[in-house]
């Protein structure tokens, strides 16, 4: 078995760089040959994967956090190779939300490599979003509003790992604001003042926040979590409940399952796909059923 390993040395505030010797030794232990491609700057992973010759490999591995996976996915869909290969996850980054759906965290490097070595795959859905006439892809989530603002704040505290997002959330509660959104969810039109909206392909976001507890990555649907206008106290209560997925029962929260979503706002709002800050509203989002194979348990 031979893989292309796209490795983000900067992931996990440098933890990934320290983990590389262990990763290499474990790949040798499980008899996995690999070409190592280190990312050197933001979005370099897209360039690496889009230019790779897939005919040389049995898989491509995203080694980093959710941002690295985002780059690998987007490079994958730009790649013109006839051969299509599975994607693997090596969670050595900060968020690792997608890895949670595999039952993995950043300490389980060997378990992740075992999954890859077994070469069992699962066809999963991919989210596609179009912003400013450009197409992008995501495996986890894309959000608008409070979640974006919290992410922006969290960027300043990445050296604290998963705790960085919690700091971002708490700060943004203090300066809470609402946005008027116009939504179209599988043809149903909604106008609302919203705290945030999150479109989920997987269950988790921001590490271990169970944003979409009923999401299934292979059902051909995206899970929409719409948080309407809400008080700071109620929002804090809801965010605490996200850890268990019970937030969806709050009266200020609506949930939907959909194949196609449009989001418009009076002024452009920044998007956060898979923890990145990329694109603005208006945005059109579609679910591509079983669009990619992932190494799975």
C-alpha cells in the first residue's frame, strides 16, 4: 500500500511537527509506503493534491486538523486523474471534528493508521458551496454568524488547542449580535433574525461540540441548525447543551435536513467552512451524495 501524506507541520500549535517521527515509524510498522508532502503555507494542501498523480497511490492522507482536511478535499475535486482514491484522516491538529465521527482524537495516531492500513472504505457525502461564482467543498460544516465570529476570536488563541474555540465562544457571547437572513431550504423560504446558522455534514464541530447529533455522513442530506434571536443566558445554556446534542430541543433553535440551501443577507457575511474563513454570503450549498471514499473502521 502506498499513500500520499499531506502533512501540516504547523497543526495543533506545532504538535504535529513533534508527532511526525512517531507517524513515520507507525507507517513503517503497518507496512504503509508513503510520499510525504509538507504544507508550507495556507491552502498549499489544495495545490499539492490537485497536482498529484493519483495513479501512483492507494490513498491520500490529510494529516493535520480540519483545515488540512478542507484543503485536501478541495484539491481532490480539482484533480483531473482518472483514478479516484480514498481519503484518510490522521488527526494531529487542533479541531479534528471529522475524526470524532471515526471515534478518534488527536492522541490516537496509531488507531488512525490502523484504519488506513485495513483499507476498508466508506462512500460519504460531501458539501459543495458556491460563493462569488467559485465552488468549494467541505466534509464537516459551514457556518454563518456567531460561529464565524467565535472562530475569528479563536484564531488568536490556537496555542491553547481545543480550548481556543471555547474562549472565542465566551467572548462573542459578551458582544452578541443578530443578523437578518433570508434562507431557502429545499425550496422552503424563511426570513429570520438569526444568531447563527450551521450546515453540517458530520455530527461534530469545533472539536467535540455535537452540533448535529442526528447527522449521517452518507444519507445524502445536510443537517441545518438555525439559532434564531436568543438572549445571552439562553445562548450560553444552549452552548453547554451542545456537548451532548440536547441544544436542538431549545425553542430558539430550528433544525432541518436538506439537499439544497441558499443563504442571503443584507450585507456580505463571512463563511467558515471546516474551521476556515473563506467566502461570503450569498452562498448556495448542495449535498453531493456518496461523492468520495474515506478510509473507515
